[in-house]
């Protein structure tokens, strides 16, 4: 348990991605099987112990600690697992150190009846940090800021020969504690043999068209004009080589159905089928489809906000299923039930996809039809009309390109519609993390509303990107000079600086005081010149809500 | 509140007062005669008519506030007895920082001890705490909840040294309180074999020099503000928390922000402060030590002055002791207010 507890502790306090990768890699290299595999499973949410509920832990601790002192402590600490880990009386019991794998084996074997007493005996043997790790392990949910993808990235760094894509290709055929995986990474064995029929295929991703047309120095959206983009497209890309299709505003998924089951994967290969029983039940066909997950009503995609209500749920109520029906709009066919199609050119795969749809007549799944066009100008006009529908823009895909996992440069481009924008007033600034920890780099901005005592600002969003390093320094200076109040790492500032904020959409939100939420807001321009009272009003933003 | 133990101690608007000897202990505002337990700013304030304390605390008060901040400074060596009105007082070591002392008040009704802040662990920079048997014990309760158990300091220093080995290209910037924590950390680093110069923020210099003048070895020190950025890679830099949160920290090469405080025991607290390497190092007694100390003094009555009073008062009452919380203004436990 000691190395695992240290790992959790280090991850909790490490902010930067690279440092987290270093910490993970060191742990995987230094820890023997099967402990490191169980740790990997715990970090990726693949370890389902579920024998111990938080209420059980609370009951255990109240048998051992004065309830008044426990309550005062819990109020102070705020997190049950941590309070219990810290307050659990040291029994002085010493024994052989408890291995992570021993704890996992015992908890897996224990039923609901024996689990509490078993957990208590183990807690008695451990120091506080390890008690914390054990409680987190038993109750699930590590919350240490490590995604499955980050863990896999660290694994790929262990080997010169195995890439992240190689691991992802096999990942869904692997089981904890992943002993053959580590043997492969360490060059002691070949790739593990797994049944890949239901496994995630690494997804093919696109670059923004601007990446192909503009140099890095030019790549800020405020420097690029539509006309320049079109001119460069005409110069460098031939419309005849490409198929265009809508980029729907949902989440990219891979849906796989074989005689042995159905799977639904997110873009990064995480299984999300649990939240979409309606889709899984409808997957009576055979094959592997790449498409967009949408909430669809009467054949029309609903706004992204509706889909968000369905994401990440463990239990889905009948009402959710009725009001937010899920649907897949298919872009591509990777497997038709008989053979892998990924090495075929796109034009051929599209033909196969249409045949397949005609043959299988799937429900809750339809075609994202190609958008016919003659010239880039003509396509540009079609793109300009994208706003109303749940369309993020267009995809341009080379007709002759096979389906390749990762983000190869050249075959696929996304040509997003122009972002929306609004002029908002800086209200609060917060210090960043890591390299930015001494800079005020996270900005909360507001729009004007008319209050009883005149115009006032209501926060409408938060952004921490879109500015250059030099602008960050200037902003930092401005914020320090215009602070009106401080709350820990946050400063309130005079309502005097206007940001032109770009964002992809505005949606209704009951969680925010303003009643709206911006999607992916970023700073487009700092309007040093613009007086704050000329910034936008909240009703201007409300009018932008996608219907 | 009418707390009164045989007339030795009462609470008035300036804090704890001994009517029988006509003096305050660690008063909150200027008074005629102040007996001060130690040099931290929430215990030792300027403007007193007469300041009575250990010679080390007097030296600290002079450095912090200047010679003219007090009408008169009178020193009392540990164990030396002084008659004040109807009582005798003497000072016993508290183990908190250099010069820190408990105030023992003795008269015909018995003995009261005001601990000030104290700790029970070994500290190479100051004399160890000595428990004094008494009838009334006035204790602090900074860490007066059972979640606070301070681990051995060697392990915490070890984690800092291990991180220096893992990230040799990064400065390790430890936020410390300028009096006590800074010097104890330096002394512990020396004990653990760290011989390289330690870089100090300017505000830590005067008190660290004073510790050396008072006979506590600190080893080589350099001025972090004057140092070149690259020379601090892989080195230890000590600074107050406020400097590490501010533009001052930009002079450090990709710093690992560390903090040495008892609060670091609680992860959430450490994370909120943006700390990457929390070290649980405290100059206060932890929960177990607070409880043990109350029992060790044999006092029938315990007053709890500041910190998490509720927990400790509750515990003392479950032990059959009389216990009261004294709400002394200006000593509440603020978010970053612990003077360690």
C-alpha cells in the first residue's frame, strides 16, 4: 500500500501534465506486478469493488472515535475519506506491510457482510496516508486528476517500441491487473493476444483547416479573415479531392456490435455505454460505426446542452430516456460485420456505409450525408448557413484516405463555423497553476444587466486562453494595479477592462446566476481602448442561445 | 466571561490578566505591564509600558519592533523567580520557538500555568518543553482536533530531499513563517546532511542572523533576491507564503512550491494554497500531545485560549476535568493565520 499511497499523494499535489506523467511512469517502473496493474485499474476506474459504501465507513469510525470529535473534524476537513484516514486511531498493530494486491484480492472476495470488518482490520494496520488510499480504493473514485488517457500515455513512455496508439488498440481487450501488458512494455514478451472484435479502434482525428493554411505565428483567430482562408484553400487544396460533411455538435463515438455484445466508446476510448442503454439496445446490427452521438427529436438534432444531461450518468431514468432520446449519426464504417474496412479509401468506405445502412436498417442510427459542393466559395456559403442547426461547421476529408488512428496531417480537416463573440467586462482574476502560478491568468467576465440601482455586471463566463505571453504579463500588471478586493487566490478588479470573448455557442444553464453558459470561451482580443459601459448586455448573449 | 481561578487570572478586553500581580499575559493592546510568552506577532505586540520576557524573546522583540517600541524591557531567565504583587512568577521552556516560555504564576492559592504556544517534539533551535504541575493550565489548541497528528520531521525533510533529487532542474521554494519555522527548517536540513547554501527571502534574514548571534548554527545562507535565476536550480529557497504567491516567485527557476506547516496534514487545505509539496512540520503540539500535556500537568481546570477550542474542551470534559474555551479576539484561527 505504501507506494500506491505515495503515488496518490504525489498526483494530488502535481498540477502539470508532464510532472504527472513523470510520477506515473516512475511508479509503473518501480512497482512489481500485480500491484502496479491494480493501481492502473484504480486510476482508470476499471476496478469495481463496490463492497463498501461511505455510510459503512462512517459507521466504522464512529465505533472508534468520539462522535462529537468526529463531527467537528469532518466539518473542518470536509472530505469523508480524508477525515476517516486522519482520525482513525493508531492501534500500533504492526504486521507485514499490506500489499495493494492483497487489499484488492480481499475486498474482491468479501461480500457485503464481511467487507466492513475486513476493511477495519486493514485500516488498523496502516498509517494515515495509506488509510486514505485504501478508503479511496474501496469506495471508488480516485479524483487525483489522472484520466485514462494520461495513464496510458505514461505506459507508452515506458517503452521505446510501444506507442500510445498501440496500447489503445489493445486496451479494451485487456483486464486488470494487466500482467501481459507490462511484460510487453518491458520488452519481455510480445503484444498480448486479445479478442479485438469488441475493442476500441483508435479514432482518426482532424486538424483545423487553419493549421494547414496558416503558420504558427499567424494562428490566432483574430488575424485570419474568411477571404484569406478561401484564397489559400483555392491555392493549395483541390475541391475534387475532398468529400465534405457536417460536423455535428454532439460527441464523437465509436459504436461496435458483434454476436458477443455491444460497446459504445468516446473519442478517447472510454466506454460510455452505461449512460446510453437506449442506444445499446438498438444496436442489433453487426459492425463498427464512427459517428456523432446526439440527442435527436423528430429527426432534428437537439442542442448540445440536451446531450450534456445524458453524459456521465450511472443510472438513467425512464424520463431521461424519453425526453432526451439518444441517436448516432454515422460518418464512417470501420467494420461491416465481416471485414475490417479501415484500409479502404474513404470513398469506398462511404459506399459501403450506404449499402450497410440499406441492408441493416438500423434504428437510432442514420447517415450524416455528404454535403455536395463545387468550389470552396460555394462550400463557404453553405458553412455560413450552419449557425441555426446543431452543426459546428464542416469536415473536409480526402476521398482517397484510409482510416488511420491518431491525428495525421493532411487527410482530414475541420472547418469550424466562425465563433460567436461578445464584449465582456473583466470582474475577477485568479492565479494559474504551474508556470502561471504567479500570474493572474484565469479570468471571470460579466455582461451588463439593469439592476434596481442601475447597471450592474453579472458573471457570464471564465476563460484562461487566447492571449499571448506578453498579453498575460500586461493583464497581470493591470489586475494588480486595479484590485478592489481579494479572496484567497482570487482578486476582484475595477469594472474597467473589456475583453472581446469568442465562444462556440451559448446555452441555457440553471447552474449559473446569469442563466446562460458559454461553450469554450476564450479571449479573442483585449479591448484596452473600449470603455466598460459600452460592453455587451446579458440580453445580447441570451439572444444567441441555440434553439 | 467571568473566568476566575482563585483570582490569579481573569479575562478583560486586553486579554488574560492577573489582578493579584497586576500584569497581562500576551496582551492584545498596549498595557502597563506585559508578560510575553514568545516573539510571534500575535503574542508580542509593540507599545507595552513594561515588557517582561526571556532574554531571547527580548532580543527578538527588539529586532522586530525596535528599541523604542516598549517603555522598558525586563528579562527573566528560565526558572528565575520574580515577585509581582501577591504572586511569584517564573518562566519554563515551551519548546515553540527560540525564547518561548510558559508563564508560571504561584501564590497561596496554588499554581497556574499559561503555556503560550508550545510543542513537545525535539527542536534543535530551542529548549524543550518542560511540563509544570499546576492547578490551572491555560493551553493553546491550534491543532485541537484528532485529525492532527504530526509525523516525525525526518520523514518530511526526507520527502523534500527526495523531490530535489527527482527535479534537480527546479528550485524548491518552501513557504515558512519568518520566526521559528524558518530557522528550525534550516537546522533540520543541516541535521539531515544538506550542506549547500540555503537561499533566503530578504524578510527572513534579520531573524535568522539573530538566531546565529544567539548561538544557533545555521550554516551558509545566500540572498535569494540577489541570486541569479539559474544558480537556484536544485536548491532550497525559503520565503514567506505571500512572496511565493506573488511576482517575487518569478525569479525562481520553475519552482516546486513547498510549504512547512501543521495545516499541510489536510490535503484540501494544501491544495487550495497551490502547494505542490506539503510538509507537515509544526511548531505546535498535535492533538495527542495537547491531550497528554493536559493530563501531565495534573491540572483540574483547563482553559483553552485559541485554535480549535471546542474539540479540546469537549475532550477534557470527557476526562472529568473542568474546561472552558476563552474566546480571545485577534487569536481566531484564520485561513492562513497560524503563526507557527
